[in-house]
C-alpha cells in the first residue's frame, strides 16, 4: 500500500511541476508580446512547433537551479 501511495505522489508532483512550467512560460510569452519584457527573447515562438522555446528553457533552468540549491528551513 505504501508503494502505491508513493507512486501516486510521484505522478502528482511531476504533473504539477509540468503544469506550472507550462503556465509560467506562457505567461512570459504574453508579457514578451506586450513589450513588458524584451520581445526578442520572451516573445519568440518556434515557427514549426508553435511553442515559446526560449521561455520553456528559461523556466527549466530556473527550476533546475532551485532543485539543486539546498534550502534549509531551520531558524538557527
């Protein structure tokens, strides 16, 4: 039973992180198109795939650095 719940938890964490990465990259795309961010980088959409490639890579790099950084929740 423990393995079943652990597997479900892993699927939930992966799907949640994928959804947040997708929504953040689309938000950056919208901000790039409205010139709130540099349009050259954040407003780019891949012509064949139709996805904001640079934004996805940007959010992925931020996510990787957050994952590799060791956070400490102790107050001392």
